């Protein structure tokens, strides 16, 4: 199975590059399943039903969120009815929405997608490791699903890497989100799980993690906030990772970064 994961879409620049390039990317890479992190898509904070529909129309199969899941209040009732949109699994029990969903690809393969939020320098949520364990206990790879993807949304590289090793051999891929900068550690762990600490973002990289530089500069140099962060509006780069799994085991046999458009050096996966 060929799986594409796109990092956090930030504001208009991120939306535009993803929506414009996704049909071409999906066709060129013969992708079976596409996951998009949409938690910063609406002006940098949250997502709306309209934006979600635009992502689906462009070719996304699943949208994952994160700590900005509920910044747009209109999304709460939508989360209850759209099984393709996923917020962190380790939110409290009665939080709107779901932390995992199962899908069928266009070729009839099954995939389970889940997201957990890390805890270091993040909201004090339930244990993400226990949440993953509980879900995997009843949904082992290849006995119920042909592939399993875990998105860990968090600040700290060590916590994300620990989740990758914790899941090694039990899931197809573990990918980090939230910090908006693509890391250079795409790899397959010894047990067969593909891993990258952060997929990066879809947005304008002439920025501070997707935001216009003026307010971050003011806050870091003078410690005086003067307004809200606003997304940068220059040309966007779409960043993500591409993973191909073995149909016999569900584990990864190939992983590669993907970068198209905007300021960063372009990089495409090599497909046989």
C-alpha cells in the first residue's frame, strides 16, 4: 500500500499549495491513501467544514487535527458526523469526535489511522502510550487491517521518537506533527515501522513556523505581544512523507520525504 501523509496545513498558503498540487502528486506516486493534518488550516488556528470539503475534493482521504482541534467552534458538531476527521485519541472520554478511524482504500485495502497528542510542553492529556496500546490490543496489524498509521502530535523530538520505537513492528508508520519543520530522519526501524519525527508543514516557509514574522520577532526580542499571530501569505511548500508497505506483512518497505512548491528544495520519492 502507498500512503502519503502531509504535515500541518497553515493558512491560505498551505491550503492553496496542497489543493493545487495534491491531484498531481497522488497520480504521480500512484497513492492509495492520503492523510492531511488540517489543524492550522483556518487562518492558522483550527479547521472549518468548508476547508475540510476542499481537502477531500482535492484527494485527501483522512484529516487529522491536534491541539488546535477545537479553535473553530463550528467544527465540534461536524466532528461527530465525519468519521474521516480525527482528533487526538487521548483527549478525555466525552470530547467530541474520535481519535481513530478505519478506512477502505480504492483497491479494497484496509487502513487504521489514529492520532495521539504528546504531553511534554503540551496539554496534560491522558497517557498517549497507554491509548495506543489499548487500541492496538484489539486491532493487530494484518489480522484486521492491512496498514496502521499513528500520528503523534507533539513538541519534543525524544517523546515522538520514543513512540516510534514503542510501536515498532506493530504499526506500518509513525509520523510526527505539530512543530512545522520537516526533520531529516526518515527511516524504517528494525521491526519494520516507518518513522519520521516531523513531516513539516504545508505553508509559506518565509515565516516563523508558517506565521508572518512581525509578531514572533516582537515577542522574542521585546517580550511584548501586540496582536495575534497571522499566517504568512507567500508561496507555499507542501511537505509530507511517502511510505510503501509490504502487502504480506503490513510493515514498511520504503519511506521518503516529499517537498513540492515554494521555497524549500524539491524532493520526490523514487518509485519503481
